């Protein structure tokens, strides 16, 4: 026979459970969290892009100004947007933001490139792709506490940061910079060679060697251990054509390591690295007609992550220390959708969100809490806004009262495929260039 005190305790627990709001969000059939997709603010234009985020929900990227003829680097803090400006020219963009609020990016100056190299093609040129007036010099910058500071080159005129995760907690920034070597083998209009670099906390610059026999290199990401990843290629050309990268690279302890490929001779990039030394990126398959996302680890080498069902190619852009990987998967016509890869499974992020959410086109970065930033498509307006996706596997204010917190209102896990308008596909292919989308995905 139960004691009176035990009966009373069970009754109190039952009462508490019946009156306490449930704080756990719905789980997808594969055990993944559902997401509340938050639209981030704009600068008046139709397009914006979230490129990097830290663990404080600060997101860096860029946004078109009213009229969609120019774009500026921006920082979202507490969901409020700050225009970081430029270095005197028309355009700028930001990639990474670290925990101390240091933002790295690239901006045009007010000086026309005397050699006409046109590094302005690194910008999206969303006003139609002609890029007229984009021929000013481009410099990498460090932004913190309201001040934008240009970073050094290797003796040439131009420099740029790595796009998504090119800064670490130690204040180091990675990217690529022109040397003072005028290379007669460069493809016009490029004149100077350019190499992968690391900028230190005081702005000092360190060159990273390309793969043996290659002419140019680029660094995309650096972790808190100082390990750097990027790409290396044999052809000196304008960086917007860097799809010609032949080798995915890892630089550590003064040495350069080639990470392998899937058999292609171009479009091989190591794009991001976490603090465990795990690397993600993408590599062409043999024949160079398509590219697949990869995960590289020291233990297992390069692993093909494949694509979402029915798709043609994929790219991985971000990885956290839980080995959650994000990127995009696209069909042959350039209709892309963001993915989350974990525990060996690639999932369309749009199957983890509410039916009325923004459609996730590209997932660019993921932080320690599993929050994801990137580019979305608004089916009702045709805009391509930046977004922040919040996982609802635990109580979050963003999820309470939203469709994402409900068991019955997640998008059907079957095909919810959005066919993007041609102008949107072209704009997304042009955004921050490097040519790898334009080569493979030609709108029909």
C-alpha cells in the first residue's frame, strides 16, 4: 500500500506536468531539430546575404542598397543592421565575424586600378552583371568598434578576405593578396600574381605557399589553432575565375598539404575548417562536369557527401565542432536549396521549416549552437534576403508561438522544390563570384 506522502508527490508531479508549457520543439523523423527561419534586415534592396556568424547570434554579410546597383558590408547585432560602409568606393562585403565582434571583409577604394585588373568582379554586380564602374582597387579590411581599417597586400594593388569563415578568435584573418610580381603568364586583364595570406592582429601579412608548380592561391578559413584551408591553382587570372583551382589545400605548422579530390582537375576548394581540424569544401568529379561537397579528416581523408535527391551538384560552406555541415545542393539548372549534413545524412533544410517560412537557398555558416545563416528566397516577393535559422530542439523565444514549434506544420518531407526565377538564379550565381556556379549551372 502506497504511503500518503508518495501518493501526494506523484499527484504534485502530474499536476506540474499538466500545467507547465512544453519547451521542447518538434523533432523531424530523422531526429533533427526543426528550425524557425528569421528574416534579417536589409539596406533597401532586394538582395542580401549572410556569410558568417558567431556564437552570439551576430551575423556578417552584405546587402544591396536601394536600387540594387551597389552592395555594402553589413553586421546584424541583436537582429539590427549596421552598414559598415566601404573604403571610398562603391561596394563592399563582409564574411566572418568572431566572438569579439571583429568583422573581416573586402571593399572597393576610390582609386581606379591603374592596370585595369578589375577585382571588382568579386562583387555580385546584381544590377545586371555588367559591372560597369567596378574597376576600382579592392582591399581587404578589418572592422571593429565602428572603424574600418584596410589590410596590407604583398606589394601589389589588390587584396580580399576569405568569404565565410576567414577570421578566428585570435584576430587572425585570411584571404589572398597581390604580389609585386608582374607575371607574363597571367591571363589578361590580370598582371600581378596573387597568393593566400594570413593577416595578424596588428595587420602584419604572411604569405602561404601554393601547391608545388601552381601560380596562385587563396585562403578561405582559419580556425582557433591557426590551421588554414583554401585552394591553389596553376593559372594566374582575375580571382573571379578561380574555379580553375586545381588543389584543395591545408596549411599548418609551416607546411602545405593537398587534400585530394574526386578526380576533377579544377573547382577543388577547401572552404571551412573547425577547431578539430575537420575540413569541408567541394571538388569536381572526374570529367569536370559536376562538383560534390566533401568532408576531409586526417583519419579518413576526403569523403564525398553527395547531393540531395535529384540534384546535380553540391558545395559545403560551413562546419562546427559537432561535425554539422551546411551548404547547398543544386539541380542542373541552378535551382539550389540549403542542406544540413550530420550523422551521415544530408537533409534539405526546407523540410525542417514551416510551410510559410522563407525558402532556404544557401546555408553559408553554422555556429556551436547549430544556428545557421545564409541566403533565402521569398516566394511572395521574389526577394533573396539573408536569414538566421534557429533550431527548436530546446526552448527558444524565436520558436514559441511559431509554426516551427508545432508538430503538424513542418514542410512535407517529400518534394517541396521551388523553381527559382531566372533573374534570381543569375543573381545568386554572380554573388561573390569565383565562377564555380556560372560554369556548371546555366539557367535554361
